C-alpha cells in the first residue's frame, strides 16, 4: 500500500529560501564569473600602452583605472591597475597617438553565457534544492507513518512455491514430513476429510535442537501448498509500547482470515509464548501479546483452512494454555537425525556439488554421530572448498573425511611450533587412548589417530567410529568410555612419571559421564533407581541441576570420584600389560603424525599375524 505524502506543507518557507539562493547567485556568483576576464597589471604597463597608442578605452575610478588594450590583430583585453597620484595623466591621454575614449569599460558578454548563468543554472539549482527538500519531507512523513503504524505486522507473505523449497529438499525427518504432508493435503483436498467429519488441525508445533531443519520444514510446506504462506518471527511482535504486540497479532490473524485457506508460520514462538508467572511488575507487553495470541487461535474457524505452524527449541518454557489441543493440536519433534537420516541428508546436499563416482556416504554418516542437518550441510560445503583449494573440480572421499575433522576439531595448525619433547608426550597420550579402547570389548573401534594441532585448541585426538547406530548406552559401554578417556593421562604417568594439562578435556568428559551414570542413568552401586538431577533446556545444551539434599550431593561426588578412579586404574593396568606396543605405536605415530585405524590395528596385532 502506497503512503500518501503532503508536499504543500511549509511551501512558502521553502519558496523564500529558493528566492534567496537565486538572488545570492545573481549578486555574487555571476559577477565573480564575469570579473574573471579582467587582468590586473602595473601602472607602468598602463603608461607604456598609452604612449604606444594601444589603449582604446579608459575608465578612471576612485581607486583603480580600467583600460582596454587592442593588439595588432585586433584582439582586445581589459586590464586593471591602481590609481596613482599623477596630475599629468589627463594630458598624457589627450596627447596620445591613439584614439582613447573616456567611457565605462565593459566586457562584451556572450549572449549564450549570459542566458546560461542568468537562467539555466539558477533554475537547475532550484530544482536540486527542491528535490532535497522533498526528500527530507518524505523521510519525516515516513517516520511519522511508522510511528502511527505500530499495530501492523511485518509478516512476509509467500504465494505458492516462491520459497524454492519442497519436501524433496528435506531429508532425515520422515515422521515430521509425514505429519506436515497431511496438513498440506488437507488444504488441497478438504472434502475427503469433511466427509468423515474430521477437522483440520489448527496448529502444529515444531520442536527440536537448533539446526535440525524446523524452518526448512516450514519453507517446504510453503513450497508444497498452493496457498498463501505468512512467515514471521516471534521477536517481531515485541514492541516498546504496551499493546502494540497484541495489535500486530490481531492484524496478522485478520489478514490470514481474509486469505484463507493459508498457513501462518511463527518462528521462535518462545519469545512471546513463555509461561505467565504472575509476578507483579513483569513484562506486561509480552503477556498481553500472548493473551491476544491465545484469543485469536480460539477465535478463527478451523474449517476455513488457517493453519498455524510454530517452531521453538525451548518447548518447556511455553505456556501450558498455548500447548493445549485446540490451539496447537500437534507437537512434531524434529530431532537429530539417525544414521540413515544423516546419510540421506548428506546425499541431498551433495546433489548440488560435483562429486567423484564412488563416495561412501555411510562412512561419513557413521563418523558424524550426533550432528545436525545444518552441520552436515556445512561438512559438504567444507569438502567442496577443500577440493577447490587443492586444485580439483570434484569432491573425493578424503575431502569429506577431512571436512568432518574440520567441523569437529577445526582446521590444521600446520605452522604451530611444538618442541620434540611435547610432540612425544602428545603421541604417547593419544596412543594411550587408542590402546585402552582397542583392548576393551565394549569400546568403539579406532578410526584415526593424529598429533597435528587443530584450531579448536586440540593438540591431537583419537577418533572412534561405531560399526552401526546405537540408541542405548549400557553400563559396560559407559565404563569403557571413561576408561578410554583416562587412557591418555595414564600413558603420561607411566612413561614420563608426570602429567600435563593435555587431559583437561578428557577429565571434563569423564566426569560428566560418570555423574550422569549416578544421577540420571541409575548405574550406581550406592543409589537405587532415583533421579538426583534434572535437565533444563534439553535442546540447548542440556544444563543440569541437582534435585537432592546437600548430604546426598556429597555422596554423589564420592561415587563419581570412585567410578573415575576405578577406570583410571583399569587404564593403567591395560597399558602396563602392553608396554612394548605402547612404545612401538607411539614411535610410529611420532614419525607419521597421522595414522589410520587399520595401521594401528595392524601394528597392534603384528605378533599374532
């Protein structure tokens, strides 16, 4: 909708300014331009020209003398000189051999230049000034319009498939796609659902960790449905003035009802949908916006075909009134993809990239357990960038494997200066991890070992990759993982009789896993099946908080310490029993800097070959 503007406001004021500018131009600029052709000279030059008969006109003023000189070819030039105390000047001029006229010395003006400076340039200046004035007025009017239109929503409207995304662009979320495909089908063919008496779900809430494709799914719905699609973020409802957010909600649903059937997508709905705590002095604007949203979702007729889609990664913070059936009838989890989902996602993003013929996407999917769809897309893009850096026009398997390490641990620090002694400690540390893992039956196989530093701060790492996807963690596997994490420090203690700060991350991971075994998994010998800890924001890091007394918390600390201590002793025992292999593998890693899991196992099993 075009905004109306009023150019007649203060028109007299701007007209007066334009006239003043025009007068100043004619009074100052034009004379300056005209005077640029008068040449200043000395009085002696004036007398010489008079004696030689070259002066044709003379104008004697109070403080200067203007005279016109004509050369042999007939060209004239006006000169200016200072007036001297010369009583014989008049007689000299009369007695000159030339015919000198006592008159006003004026330069003959070019009529084209006179028209240009008198009319064209002033009018052009007025037009420029007028445009500047009008732009300033329009900007002020626009600001006033924005100030008066707080109640208008800023939803982007897509019609049909303008988003460019369809369900074929979404992989690894089959259950979510199935639920949304039913909604799209309802919008396309409402009759077959009406025959049985079914109503269209009013709302669907997409919940899951960041990067799993919630917004992408909503865009795919827009691409599949031949209905208008409103897209807006929850933060756009938050305004400085109380009541403006509620007005935006009313305006959004008014437009949606006018364009029904349609889909409304609210991203990050937790911005306005948080639980109402009832505290005095709370955020009245947010609560009014939420109340208006609840009212509007109850007010529209579901048979018209208005569907509300919303996305959040903090579902536990939403108000219960917002989540009840009749408002959000469906809660669609968009979780991290499993092994098959990761492989499908990699193939979807690889369609846009030139790849070699034989690419093992399953191996990459197994190496990226716990990765989101956004991280997998980044892995494909990093592989393409690496191929270009290496001068190739297609992505190969090694590019994908390296990109996995880039996303996990960062780029290689090839110019990092590390002494030979520290490299030796790092080599024994990493072999300690790998050797302890290989000597346990409940541990994942070693895939790669490297002592090349990474930009994430890691001086080296040992990568383990499971044969398949695991959704459960047994107690034996958890203990084996803790023993593997302590293997690096154990190798340092055995070989160098000391310890370094290189095990800080291992200690953190081992402590976290041991505490989870005690407080949440029920895998402790001192406590039964009781929950001693709760998880907050499971999709945003999963911060935990204890739900027990201080005395119990002290017992938990003792139990965690006991679990880690026992696995540390187990790791020391395994390395002591395989000391020769520890030395041999560490020397080999120190020489090669990076070895594969196959090389590691070949050397480890060389005596039994």
